[in-house]
C-alpha cells in the first residue's frame, strides 16, 4: 500500500524556490555588468576553447550596453540573495536539517559510487537516505559557493573599506575572476541538478513543491518496498534502526 | 537527485502510522499536492508582479526610483560603516602601467591650455556674497606636490595601477580656504570645522561633464588635483592641465580638465549618476 512520507520542510521549500528567480536575475544582471569588460576565456596561449562570450551571444539576448541597469539590479537583488541564503543556513542549523545535508566522512566515497551508477558504470544504486553522498557534497558546496559569491562581490564593491578581504581573495581583479567562475559553477550545478531531477522522477520533484513523497509499504510489516528517500540521516540504512 | 528504486527492497521500517484507507490517503495527497502547486504558481506570479512594479516606478536619473532608492540606501549604509580616512592601497612606482584613455566627454577641441585658469566658487551661506577665485596652473604647482601609485578602477570592470602626481585637495584648501563658509582653514581634515560645505562640484570648462563629491572624499588625503601621470605631464586626453583623482571612487568620478570647483550644500549634479549609475560610486 502507498503511504505519505514527509520529506522537505516548508521553510526549505520556500528558500529553494525563492533562490531560483533571485539567482537567475543576479546572473542575468551580472551578464549585463560583465559585458562592459568581457575579458575571460577558457584556453591557453593563443588557443581559445571557449570565449566568454561571443558577440552573437550578447546580441541574441540583448545583453549589451546595460551596465548601469545591471549594477542597479545586482545591488538590489544582492540583499534578497544574502537574506535568503542567511535564513536558509540559520534554518538548517536550528532545525537539525543540517544532519541530512552536511557530508560525512563516507560521503566522498559514496559520491563516487553514485556518480558511477548514474553514468551506468556501476550496478548498485545510491543508499536509501534523504540525500546521498553526492547530494550532500553538491548541496553543501553550492552553499559555500554562495558564501564565495557574497565575499568576492563585497571585495569588488568596497575594495578600500574592505581592503583586507580584497587582499585575502587575491586582489580586485582576482576577486572579479572568482566571482565570474562561481557563476559558471552555478550554471553547471543547475544543468546537473535539472538532469537529476528529471531522472529521479515526479515523486521526488513533487516533494520539493508539496513536501511529501508517496511510498510503497508492506501493510503487514510496514517495511518500505520502494522509493524511500525521506529516512533519517545516517551512513547506511542499517545504522538507523 | 538519484532517488530511484534500489535493486533489492531493504527491510527498513518507516515510522509512519498505517493509513486507515489507502484511497483516502492518496486523495488527501492529491489535494495537498494540487494546493502546493497552485500556491507556488501564485507566489511566482506575485513575485513577478512585484518586480515589474519596482521596475515601473517613476524614473529617477535613468533608473526606476525603486532601484535608485536602494542604491542610495546602500551608499548610506556603506558611508555609515566606512572609516573615511582609510587609504586606498599604494604600490611601488614599478607597478604602474599605461592608462587607457576611456572617455572624452567635456574634452572639446575649443580649448587653450595656455590661457586656462581654475575657477573656484567658495562655500557661501545663502544670501552671502559669492566668493570666486581664479587660480593658474603655476599657482597650483607652487603648492606641495603629492605623488601616489594607486589602482585606478573603471566602473566597466577593469583596473590598472598608475602613478599620479599633483596637489592634495586639502593642501589646496589650506592655501585657498574656500570650502568653509567663514573662510577659516581646515587645520585637521579628519575633524573639519562645522561650516565645511557638504559637497563639492567639479565641472569641465565646456560644462559637458560634471561630478559631485561628498565632504569626506573632498577631505580625503588621496584626493588630488592632478597634473602628472606616470611621471609625465598629464596628456590632454587624460585631462590636462588639471584633473581630479580620487582612488576611493570609480574612474567616472575622476573628472578630466577641471574648469570649475564649487563648494555647496546640496548634492551636485553628476553626469553618470544622471545616466543610471550610483551617485556615490565609492569604494
């Protein structure tokens, strides 16, 4: 029989969905700003693998000549990004949700196994837990990236008043490069995230909107027969008994 | 996000009460799910409407006033937590590089550097007679020379270390005490007298380019009236005979070819702030 199992608390779902438009608009206004000095590329010497960005890219999305507007949007939305991120971290810390999210010493090995499984190179699936090792690493890393974006952003915003921070991050120009690289990181995260959500299916996606998953449970023993992902954190299911 | 069925169902007990009826539970779940999706959709629409509202507030200097107010708030916040005497990092002269000439607004051709004079409009209380003084380049160069190698930061996102030389604005004001209403000199820029003008305005001779600085930046020890760049006399495209240099601000505030400096109580017009940029534009 099917039962309803709670997965994501309401607060986490709010933080998650609020972050989506905020980060999207931060990225978009960031492109308007970056256009004014678009010096980064992927390559070495005179070989360029990827130019950030070709003129056609700016033209296609009308990203050019919007520096002032971009800075204004960026410096308004930064408050939303900062507050949403701070509240999320505070909430996970106080509610105990951090137990599911922070990697353990087994997460790294597990992340490798999960990745191999997802690439079709390993038969055994991820462990039965709310977040597997790969997820723990990814969701923790993306928060650290957020911290990095705020710090590199501040280092560029106030390079004299926060000169110690700017120096710590390698100087004004390095802070800008790091800020850009982190944004590329969000885009890569987003691509993998969407692919995994599609793979994981409707039950998993609905949990991020409605908060619950449906489980197949043996009515006699109440053992989960299929798809449990909302179990307490731990390294292996057997330890959770 | 890999939450698929494992190969063999493990014997894990879920601590949930068995529902009285599976059908009833599923019906309740469907209802809850629908409510959540509608809620998310409505929240999204509300967010979109709010953002559109903000962007359609009346225009204030090239920006919706809603955004402009946040920029001004950010400036007030950074001003409040800033140490106004903090210095921009200085480098050895060997780090200096060529400076790109990036803007020519205010640098019209009808200009004769030989006959140029700096006009300074002293700070006068409302109703008091104007105090205007004309100063030649030789007068400026007779004042103590200050040299500094600092990072010039363009609002476009590039930066370059350059060596500037000129006169500290505070040194200039020590000789020409025009920033105070009473005409008293500013003995200690860190603790200025009460009657110092809150702002200074800088305008090119053709009045095409203009910037405003607040008192803290006017009195900052690294704010220069500059006549040398990288050891050479300032070239025309970089603002000869005299330009403003203030490494606590973006390049847009480093006005080239100063025609008039005016000390005032009201926030002066600023060329780029009128075109959607932050008036403060400080570091």
